[in-house]
């Protein structure tokens, strides 16, 4: 076994065997499972017990309302408001709904009254409002002698369907193209940012640990400093990949298990005002279209470039972190001024994508960011879901690979000097000088 | 020669750490590398161990220019030493031995032999952080010699060791030396040099200021001082050619012009029928030579 592979093996195994790694890797999908179960639980939660509401129909438009989820409507009979209020106090019913007469047809806003000492849950009050509004609408239509069918014809939905002009572009775009692109790009960007930052810093801590442990000189007398640094970078990178693969598999297992556990066909998203009104057919249609959009994405290209950008970004940043770690003493706080130049571009890139990328993935700033090699590992994967011009992707790829090679080389120059330097507060200027040392 | 350093220079920026140093280490000897802190010893050792490369000059190990596999023939215990705290003793030794080019099988055999020798076989599964400092030093020593190096370089090997462990390691060093391993022993503690080394080099400010065999150097620096200790009162009248440089209660120290005058001196005492309990030549300690040489070179 070569020395480099021995180092990689040790770096990998000591990390993967750590309790914190095992717990983190297992717990994330368990957390996801809990989250999904909570959502399923919440969406099937009816907002408390059923309440009985007497309807005092002064407007004479309500008639008999069918019972709803959690609300039972009772006719008031000939009882007065006061009599009904007494029934509420006696806990025979939960509340009284008074619908005053509709006097003015021009009026848009109507007020109805609910008498009770218990608070009406928002979900229930929304439901009641919707039912009464429907009744008022029917009453207005009747009074104005409007035909319901004709009225329906007046309603129009408009959506923009983007169509490409260049023949090489996919002209079968829909209003979901952008949304799905954003989601795919966003997830890739977030994953890249998170992994590069987390595992890059892991390399830094590990370099610092060897330096403060004083084992580094022993190691140096057996292996070249560059091998030791690369062994660390590659080892930690493999740990990162292991974690992601484990998460993907475990998440897959979890999303397969949840329906079994809850006995539901699929996990429904929580009820929101937006989709509460959507009829099931339309929802199914949306789902289908999103699936179509997803399948239209060029997955081999996306996954392939994700891997290249991950490797590029990871090598660029983790070698920077390794160099910084080698220059630092035992004290993490003291090295803040050194870690900043390594973390800042990464955070800036993520910030640009999350602020500018969402609005327009093809803006000048985004084009620059997706080519500039310190930003491109974060920014380009985001743009990839939007079919950027191929030459931009090509330049970006060439630059990111070249920069990765350059940064690894540069970090190696700094590392070999810094790692053996003790008791000295190091500045960036000094680190730069180190790169010119011979041998 | 096991090691030959020829006109080696190493600079860091504007600072010259090693300035045209040349020296030879004969095969099978214990070679002392002396010098005050910051003299350039560690910089020189780092070049010998291929941790860094010289700016100019050449280093030969066993007749061959240093190359990528040279480290496998060297065992180096740096002054700044350490182990992976979270790793188990056995795993750690195996890892370090494999990095020195041993196969897993060879490494396992060697580790077992050494752990048995030090009667610490049950430490295999102990984490390094659970061991005492002295115990860790033992492991460190084993890690340094596991791969049977031709040249062993020990930088201040006894710092932090208690007298018992110091003796244990001293004995091991002597045994390894007997088995043919050459040893470079870097220290600033002179009494250890006198006790253990055959040859020395004294380095100050990056330069080789004194180099040679221990006995020869001592002879070179001796001042013909002879001390006579008596059982009775000291004689009052002595010939003028025996100048006294130091008078103690029952002893006198003379500085003679020639070494051969010592017999004459003794005869004078015997003729006076003074009962002598001790007669010796006082050789300079390395401490004195060291201080003298450092002062001389700094004047230059």
C-alpha cells in the first residue's frame, strides 16, 4: 500500500468510526422521519373537537348548512339571540352565529357575528366565513337574476408558457420549468456550500490537531508533507461523500417507511391557504407536471457537473483551510484573521446565489459568479438547471479544475513550512513568503 | 561513513539556519550533536531526515545521496514529539511502521517483539491519551526504532523522562548501537555527551565550530592540570616549576608546562613521604569546552 493510501485510510477510518459521525449520519434521516411524521400528524389534525354552532339567520339566506369537519351547524328555530346565548352559557351549544340581513347589494364587505366565550379556531372561522360568503354570493346572484353558468364563463386563469427560440433549446417549457429549476439548483447549491464548508473546516481542525499534538514532525520524517496534506484532504472528502451517500440511502428508506408507518398512501403536504382550495385533480396534475419537468432535466449532466464542482470546490477550499490550519497555533480564536480569507469567498458566493440567483439566474452578477473559480462551485450548479450557454459552462469547468490544482499546489507550499513553525504569530504576508522557500 | 554532510546551507528568508556545515558520522558510532538552542541543530537534522532539503550542499546516507526512500533507513525521534492521542497503541505503531515501509506482517512481528521486551503487551488496545507521559515516551521510542533503521537520530531523548525510564532507554540505545545501528544524539546536556558519545560536532549560529573524536577533543583542550589529594597536611615548600592554581583543604591543583612533568610532580610528593590518596589529571569537561568554543566563535 502506498504511503498516501495509508494516510487516506487512517484519516477516513478514524473519522468514520467516531461516535459523532455515526450519530450525525444516523440522526439526520431520523430527524427527517420525525419531521415528516409531525407534518403528517399536523395535516390530519382537525383543530380540536367538533363544535356546535347555532345559526341565527336574520338575512334569511343561509338555510340549512351541511356539517363540516369540526363544525356542526344547527338551525336556530324560533329562538331569540338572548335565548341562544343562554344555551351557550348552559353549554348546550358552543356558540351562536348571527347573519344580519344583506341590505345593500353594492356592498362587498359583510360582517357576521359569533357569540361565545371560547375562541374560534382560525381554521374554523375561515371555514365558516367561506360558507357564508358562498351563501351571500348565491343570494346576490338570485336577486340580480344572474346565470351561474354564465358567471363561471367570466372567470379566466392566465399562465405564461415560456417558449425557446433557438432550435437547440428545449422549447417544451412550461410555467413549472423555472420553479423546478430553482428547486433543483437551490438544493445543489445548498448541499455544495454546506459540504465544502463543513469538510473543509474538518481538514483545518485535523491539521491543527496534528500540529498541536506535535506528531507532525514524526510524520514528516516518514512521508512528504504534500502526501500528508493530500491524505487528509482526500480522507475527509471521502468521509463527506460517505455521509451524503448514507443520507441519500437512509432518506430513501425513511420516505419509503413513513407511508407504511402512517398507513397513508403518500405524505401530504401541510394544508396551506394556497392548496386548500385546490381540487385533488388539479393537484395531481401539478404533481405530474413537476415530475415531467424533473424528468426533463439533464440528470447525467447535472450529477456529473455536481461531482466536478464538488471536487473542484472542495479541493480549492479544503486546501486553503489546510494551509490556514498549518499556520495557526493551538488557539482557534487567534487564527480568525487567517480563516476569514478562506471562508469569506464561500459565504459570499452562497449569498450571491441566494439573493441574486433566485431573482434572475442569468444576470450579469450570476454569470460572473458562475465563472469566477472561487464562486463557481457554488454558483454554476445553480445555473445549470437553467441551461446556461455551453461556453460559459466550459470556461467555468476549465477554471475550476485549474484553480483546484493551483490552490492545492499553493497550499502545499505553505503547509510544509507552517506545519513545522511553532510559537510565532503568523500573518498572511508571512504565509505568502513561505511559498517562495526552497525545498 | 553512515552519514556524510557536505557543505550544506539552509536559509529561511533572510535567516541562515545552517551555514556551510560539513561532517561525517562513522558507521556504528554514537555521534553527539551539540549546540545551544537555536544553533541550527534541528534545521540540520530536518535536512538529514529529508523533511526539508538543503539550499546547497549534499548529504549522503550510507554512501548514497538522500532520496525518496532514505527515510525508511532513518529513525527519528524529534524533540517536539507526539502521538495520535485517540489512537490505540497497537494501531498507532502499526501505522507508523507501515509508513516506514514495513509490510503489515513484518510490522506486527516487530511490534509484538518490542511490546514483549518492554513488558507492555497488554497496552495494545489502550488509547495513547490514557497512558502516562513516561509510558507515551516508551511507545514513541518503539515507534522510532521499529523499522530497524541504519541511522537513529534522537533529539533530546531524555527530556521529560524519569531516572528509571532514562536508564531503560539508555540501555536500549546501547544495545541498538551494539547491534550495529549508528546513532546521532542531539542534546545540550554535556554530561550525557561525555557518557555516551564517541564523536561530536558542536554547532553554533549555523556553523560547525568543533568536530572530532571525544577523546581527541578532550586532549586538545586539556591544560595539563594535575590534582593531588593527600591524607595529611599539605606540603608548604614545592619547586617553582610546579605552579599551584588551586588550593583546597587536602588537595592541590598544579598547572604543568609539559604532560611528562606529572611523574616528576608525583615523585616530589613521594620523596616528601606525604601520604597520597589520589592523583589525577584534570581534563576539561565538555561544558567548559563548549562554553569556551562558543565564546571564541562569537568573538570572531
